[in-house]
């Protein structure tokens, strides 16, 4: 089956954050070079903090058109679409759940061989407190329900995907036995996605042996936090994907490093999140 397009989705921790003197907190060029090396048809970068990333991205990826979210939020989402692809980009404020400071979603509708592929890129609310969990849960449901909107608009089975840093970290209620584990939150997402009215699936990710199962977040071996499965791709269940070792999504970055020390170093230099890469097959 022929490839329709490829996607690279990456939360680059505080990408472009600057010190008080205006210099970047992390070198920008190695991060940009890593993004460009993926050669993905669509690129989504989360946690963009300033405009200093603009020129390095344009220079390293001259064949792309770039779009960035705007608003009162501190962190933005940057989208790049390779030349030759027809893409319609819309900022979706509905995914802010009525909270002005939250990040909006980005809807990118690609048209390949006469077929439309709507992709929604999201960076959902973090934190394990009830408010954070509630906002995240609401945003997940909005993303799932959008499938029904797209089905109605297109008169059929939409080729819909939503993805990004969904922050499935669970909920902690102090002095209570009502906690929700990260695994339980992800299971809840999978069950809702698989409902007959939604018909979507959470894609499996290829994880190198010896790592926490499908972990995408590496806080460092000395951190009190554990490696966690926070970043996901949720797709209409009829869509097919290139396989990477039996999984539809390839984890790139620190998961590819062979030792704990190397993973620590990569996370510190680039980002504590892995890059997600996948290829959608034509319908």
C-alpha cells in the first residue's frame, strides 16, 4: 500500500526559551537539525517559547511552509508542511476548554490523491491534581467527539487522527483512595476511542527493550519522576500505517540511546520527550 504522508510530532521542552540576557537556554541548531533529519511531510513541535527558532527552522527546512499558534498562552505549537502537499491549517480554540491560558489545538487537513486527512495536534493540560485531570479529560473527549463532526461534514468515515503530548499522567487526590493511575487514564482513553460512535484506536509505539513500556518521557535517571507514556497518536480505526517492529509509531531520540547515561545526556541536550514518527498509508 502506498504512503500518503509521514508525520513527526515532538514536544521540544521549552523550545526557544531565552535567559534574561536574551541568549537561548539550549542550543537551537542541534534540535532543528534533528527535526529536519526526520524528513517528515508534516512536522509538529510543541512548547515553542519564542521567535528565535524561526530563522534556524526556515534555513534548515527551506521546502516547508510553517504555521504557529497565537494567543495568551506561553507555549505555542509550530506546524511545518512540506512543499508539494496541500494543507489547510486552522487554529482550534475549542480545545482550550474555555481556559484562555491553555494551548489551542491545530487542525491540519491534508489532501492526498483526492482524499482528505484531518489531523488535530494537541498539547493537553498536565498535572495530576483534579483540575488538571478534569481539563485534560474534557479535551480528550472534545478530540474524540470531533470525529463525529468530521464524519457529518464529509458524509462518511473521516480519515481522522489526533495526536501530541496528551499528558496521560493520571490524578492524585491527597488522602484519598480515589486516585487514577496513568495506566488507568490511558485505558479510559482507549475505551472511549473504541466506542461504536467514535471508532478510533490508540496506536502502539515501538519501544526498545529494557525501557518502560512505550515510555515517551524521560525525566532523567536522578529524577523523582519515572519515565512515562505521555505522547500518543489516536487514529480512525480503518486507517493503516507503516509498521516499525510490529508497531505503528516509531520513538526517536532518547529511546534510541543504548545506556542510561546516554539517555540522560540526550534528554538534557534536546528534550525529555521522544519524537513520534509515523507514516499513514493511502486509503
